[in-house]
């Protein structure tokens, strides 16, 4: 089986690489900005817009909405290079909200939201989780009441990681109290910057990443904020989650190579335990890369990567955890030294990644939930 890119895809990959190389200083500044845990700053927006102006941020979309009408393998190439050079492999708008708007939104919504998403000018923040509704998304309780001319929203959302710099909230809210409860959920697009009654409060993760809690207090949103049909939001969210779980391992490959060079430089390559751990990591990263390529291939062939996306998400998150654990073991006590100290290895880069990696085992669905999806949808096992 041949896993290599076609000649056209390889040429496209070189073009994408050349953009990041030609914008080396901006790429480095964007990567540094992103890795503070504060999200998009001016450099991140600039590099995303340079990608977007070429149609590369959403290359699979029709040209009328800012895309290039290319296959998903081209999108894989773009996100791989983005991940390698700036550690950002997608945006919520391009990778999750946009595809749902494209398939279920009105013509007005497509014309309003898709072009600026594709140009890298706006971003969305996911509004799913609540204190009682994480893995059990159907338990969400924030209410959106139909008042005839508008919806009235009251409630709150947890872990809205991009809310402090995004323009729109991709909000799941309850519009009906019926059984089964997942049938009473609708999906909305809320303007975070210009809608009265919304309060955004910061929450800091153990890795130093800023996430947020959002409070809605008698918030009025127009009727055209509804995405698709009322009370069908749960299905749209599940579809969006399949897109959200699509990722790449380019950043892990880069960090792994840096770790291998460190081992050689410190003359630790002869240690059989270290060699064994690095060999195992290399195999895991390659396995995850092949999962990512398979998902792109499935999308190109009109197949929904339902449990395959769950496999990829779980594999990438757990491989990242293994990578940072291995790095900390190799560094020994120096691995705990944080950025700014002269004894910090890689200026504390892996120390922060070690703390921050815990988040990826939980966000977008825990590994336990991913295993349930694989068992039920992939292997046909019964739900107990």
C-alpha cells in the first residue's frame, strides 16, 4: 500500500512550506504567542490571514465561500504544516463550525460567515460544556426560549477556551424539554462582541492555558441565529465533533526530533531504556500519522470518519502524553524547572507541555468516551 502523496499534492505541500519559510519570523512569533496559552494574538491572526488569502485555510470549500474546491488530502497537508510551524493546526471556524454551516446553514448564514472564516478574519468558540454536561452532552440545561421575534437565553457554559478573542459562540442550548433529552437541543451562532447580557470570565488550566466561563443573562438573539432545524442541534454537534477530532501529529514529530537530538547531544543514546522508549514513541507517532491520513482518505471518498476520528483523537492525545512523560524522565529533575530559569531544558517548553497535555486527554471527548465510541460504532458492541 502506498501512503505517499501524489505529485500534485507534493507540489502543493512545498508551496505551503514555502509560505511559512518565507514568513519565518512571523511564524515563530505566532508559535510563541500561541504557546503562552493565551490564544490568538496579533501574530496568530496575521499568519492565519496569510494562509486564508491563498484559500488554504478551507481548501475543500467551494470557491464562492473562500475555498479552492480541493480534496481533504490538501486540507490535511495544510493543517500538517500549520501544526509543524506554528502549533495551530486548525481553527474552530474552519474545522468545526464552518463545515456544519456549509451543510446545514441557510444561504444567508453561508454568505455571512463562511468567507470571513476562510480568510482567517473571524473565529468561533465552542459552547457545549456545562458543570453537569461534559461527556453527557444531552444533559445541558442552558435555555433558549422562543419568544416569537427572538430567542431569550439564560444559563452558562464552561471551558469556552477561545471566547476572549473569538467573535462568535457556537452555542448548544435547550429549546424543548422532551424525552429523550437529546432531542430538545438546538444549535445557535451568537455574536459575542455585540450582544448585551453576555459576561466572559477567565478560568486557568494547570498548564497555564486560559479558558472561560460564559454567562447569559436574559440575552436576546435574532431568530436567524438558529443553525439548521430547531431541536436537531444534538445531531449537528455530533457531526461537528467528528470534524473536531480530526488532527495531525506534525507538532509531535517536530518535538520528538528535538528530543532525539537532545539525547544525542547529551550522549544518552547508548542507554537501552532511553533507546527503547524513543523507539516505542517513534512507532506510536507513525501509527497516529497513518490514522490521520486514513481519516483524510475517508472524507475524500465520501465516508464519515465516525469511530475512526475517535481513534485518531485518542491516539494523538495519548501519544502526546507519552511523549512529554518520556521527555520529563530523560531530563530528570531538570525537567521540572520552568521557563526563565537557566537550568530549564528547552527553556521550559516540555515542562509546560507536560502540564498542558492533560487537557488534551479530556477536551473533545475523554479517552474513555473515545473507547466507548470505538467499541459501539466500530466493533458493534452493545451499550450497557
